[in-house]
C-alpha cells in the first residue's frame, strides 16, 4: 500500500499476528470457530502481504491481479456461505474490499489512486470506510467484558480473543483504505 514505511510495517505485523491467531483458532473443538477462522486467517495474511510498504518492497506486477483472484474466490465462498449464515456477509464485504484495493493498486502502482484530483475520495472507498468504521466501533463495544463462564477454555475457543482479532482486522482495513 502507499504511505509511510513505519505504519506500514506495524500494519503488516498486526495482520500477521491476527492471521496466526486465526490459524490457532482452526484447532478449536467448536465447529463454527473452525469454519470462520480459516477465512479470517486468509484475510489476515492477505492483508499483511498487501500492506507491505511500497517504498520498501515493490510488489511484482502479477501480485495485484493475483490478490484480486484470491480474494474474489474468497468473496464467492463467503457469498455461498451467507445463504445459510448471514454473518458471512461481513466476510463478503471484506473480501470484496480486498479485491477493490488490489484492482486500484494494479491500475495505479506508482501514485495514490483517486487522490490528489478535484474528486477527492472515490465513492466506493468512502462507502467502505464508512462500513468498516462502523464495524470497528460496534466491535469495540462488543469487547466490553462479559461475565466469564466456568471451566477451562482453550486459546482457540476464547470468544473475546476472536472478537479482538476481528476488531484488529477491521482497524487494519480502515488504515489500508485510508492509504489507498
């Protein structure tokens, strides 16, 4: 993504850590945790790869179309899963946003896409920023502590960590859209 190198590397670290935790959640005994964790791990690692600062490491020309195909496939999978479980619509929006960012970056690798002209922020970028900002705010409210249940829970089954994982990916998405 375009932007300063230091925040870019912090974004890479955040997304990589989130993707790694989502991989850990795939070992959960709860089936729903396992199902959603795989898609979230893909998003975390994909966001990390796309967030590598362009000033430091230049992506090869085939990378952006590759990201678009990868996240397009993830969007189709989320659309299919949303038939049974509507919460997958958020995964659809996230994967579609990643496709959008990959297409924009492929079209304008050397400068800020859509910025600097009289038009300001493109309409789709603004709509995605509004969606993910709302998602981040709602997710933050959901992190308010709830009374803990009894028993020992494994790392992959802790709902507050899963929510924190989703919150961090939402924040990363807002940051990526702002630097687009």
